[in-house]
């Protein structure tokens, strides 16, 4: 079936085009509302700026396809193969994309708010500036993905793989990252106000200039991390490990740092909470006593 035949059948009221073979087809700017394209082969096809609202492309092959600025709100891409596809500027609000393969895909500026991306493969995908507010990313593979300045407030990230991910400048306010593996992750200038990082692993993580007001770091491991210039007022740092971390120029006003480990921590020109000031005085006194 060619494109003109497809469009004629669509105009006649047909909506079921499952298993359709249209590899490399030009479907740019077409309107195919609520169509069934499950299992279709659209490898390398051009679907840019097309309208596929509420359409079903589950299990479709869309590798290296051009879906830039596609309008597919409330659509389905469950288990679809979108490897290295171009989805820049795509509208995918509330779309079902569980188990979709998006490794190496371009999703810059895409709107995926409230999308279901559970167990999706987004390894090395480019999500710069993407809107992922309220998206379900539980169990998703985000290793080495670029989420620079992405909006993730309200997103579900439990069980997601985040090693090597770039979250610099990302909006993660109120997000639950409890006990997550974030070692070495770039969170420079990220917004994590009131985020839950209880027990998280943040060894050698870049948190320079991050907004961490009211965040919960209790029991977290931040050893060797760089928090220069971070805003940490009212944060819960109880029992957190800051050994050999850099806390220079950090605002720690009213932070709870009871039993926090700050041995060999660099703290210069910071606004300190009373608990940290007392702990530093104790460390200093112990050092003097050991020298005498």
C-alpha cells in the first residue's frame, strides 16, 4: 500500500492499518486521527508535523523515523522501536510508551508530560529541555541520557537507571530519589527543592549551585561530591556522609545536620547551621587534643 492509497482509505472511514508496510514513506503533515498502526513498519518514514492524536502505533518499527513536531497526545507507542528516531518538539502528552525503545533518540523540547514511559529504553537519548512533568519513568533506562534543563517535577523515577545521566539545570522539585544510585551524576544547577534523596548514593556527584532547599538527604552518601555554591537551607542532612566533599559557599541556614559526617570536608565562606558549627568546633578541639 502506498501513501495516497492509505489516505484515500482513511477518508472513506477505514482506521485499521495494522501491520502496514510503509518503510521510508513520506507522511509529513498528514492527519491520521485515532488510527490503528500496531506492528506497522515505518522504518525511516517521515511523519514530521503530522497529526496522530489518539492513534495506536504499539509494536511499530520506527527506527530512524522523523517524528519531529508530531502531534500524538493520548497516543500509544507501547513496545514500539524508536531507536535513533527524531522526536524533537513532539507533542506526546499522556501517551502510553511503556517498554518503548528510544535509545539514541532525539527528544529535545518534546512534551511528554504525564506520559507513561515505564521500563522504556532511553539510553543515550537527547531529552534536553523536554517536558516530563508527572511522567512515569519507573524502571526506565536513562543511562548516559541528556536531560539538561528538562522538567521532571512530579515525575516517578523509582528503579530508573541513571548512571552517567546529565541532569544539569534540570527541574526535579519534590521528586522522590530515595536510595537511588546517582554516583558521579551531573546535577549542576539542578532544582531539587524539597526532593527526597534519603539514603541516595551521590558519591563524587556534581551538585555545584544546585537548589536544594528543604531537600531530604538523611543517610545519603555524598562523599567526594562538589556542592560549591549550593542552596541547602532547611535541608535534612542528618547522618549524611560528606567526607571529603566540598561545601564551600553553601547556604546551610536552619539545616538539620545531626550526626552528619563532615570529616575532611572543605567548608569555606559558608552560612552554617548550628549543628555543623558545633561539629566543626568539636573536630577542631579533638585535633588540638591529639597534638598535645
